[in-house]
């Protein structure tokens, strides 16, 4: 027989009471399992919350549960606001992601995008939309694209070889993720690709056209190597194989093949002017996936 139990009463019988109080205080639970199975339920609930905390904050240490609960309470307070539904709709509209959405990723994405639009609105309108700049008129863009033939390794629809001002123009026409100008490169954080988020680094400056981009995943502890890092490497391998065909090299990377502060190559394409490599790296005890794609022809023409 199913029994409806108020969580506030049930919590007295479990050591993880704060966890359930925070996450299920507004929900009535139905239990028909033995006591031991219910205890296992709470353990799984705590594990799920800790995984979410690690994914959102990057903190994989054995965090105090009170600290995690306080963080979760803050997230819940934000998602309870009417504005969160607006953020969620914009997130789905601009990223195309509709499954497995984590609230903290929506909040971070919206915060970064709002900050970018506010702080760079003036510079965007002056640099990217100025009709006085001949590079930005339709003839200038068409001419620049004509001089940069597309390849399977482009960051579609942006080909290698474009000058920075044209690169930025096409990027902002295509993507909504903000770009940060770091002088020697442009960076897009929390960029969605194949169901995961990455940091994309575009190597293009005022003096050097677009010649390389890197795709780097979030860092994870060793216990997430297979579930997160290798899974992302497989996703990216599938992504580039669909664009450029099977890689010229495909390596099986064991646990001990991944060395500190080095990159272990999972797959590599070496095609005429392009070199693309998918790797797994280890830094400060945390693992990550990285892709590096270089147009050696463009790089060679503009080496300092």
C-alpha cells in the first residue's frame, strides 16, 4: 500500500535530512519500498546533488554537504524567480539545447551574455556595424570570403584566413555566445556543441588572420574520466568524422597514457594544409578534452 509521507516528518529518520528538505520540501513523496531501499534513495539523491555542484562550480573536492546545500539553495532561489523562465527560453532559443538542461548553466550563460551585451554594445556598433569601414560592406565581405576557400575543418561558416574584423562580423551574425578579446586571441565560453559546453579559442588578431581554433572541455576529477571526458572525446570524434571523414590516426588511450601537463592524442587528421587533433589532457589533477585545428597554409603565410 502506498503511503503519502510529508518529507519534513520523514527527514527525522535519515542522516541526510537537510538534503531532502532542500530539494523536496515542496513535494509529497510516495514510498512503497523497504526502509533500506529508501535510505539508498537518499544516498543517490546526495550523490546527484554533489555531481551537479561539481559540474557547475568545477570544485571536485570532498565538499562539506552544508556548503553544497547553501549553494543549491541559492540556485533554487534564482530559479524560483519569474525572470528565470525568460532566461530559460532565451537559452533554448540561442543554443538549441532542450534536453538535460542544468539551471546553473542557464544562469551562467545568461549572466555572461548580458554582461557582454552591456559592456560591448558601443564597440560592436562602431567596429562591426560601421558602414564607413569598407571591409564591412557586402562587397568587402564577399571578396574576403572569395579569398578563403572553405574546408571541412572550418569553424562553420567561418573559413580560415579571414581578417579579424570580418571574422567577428560573421561570428556575431551566426552565434549568440559572447566573444572576449584577449589581444592574441578571441574566446567564447560556455559554447554548446553536441550536448556539452566548451571554451573555444580563436587565434586571430588585427595583424594575423584566422589560422587556428581550440575547443576545450571543462575539467573533471579522475572518477569522471570515462563518464565525462572520454564521452566528450567520442562526441567530438564523431563530429569531425562527419565533416572530414575518418581520422588518419585513432588511438586507444589508457589511463596511464595520460601524463601530467601533456596531451594524449585520441585522433588526428593530417590533410594537406590542415592538422586537427583530439586529445585528452591532465592538469592539476583534473582531466579534460581538447581539440586543436590549424590551417598551416595560413599560418605559414603570416608567421612573424
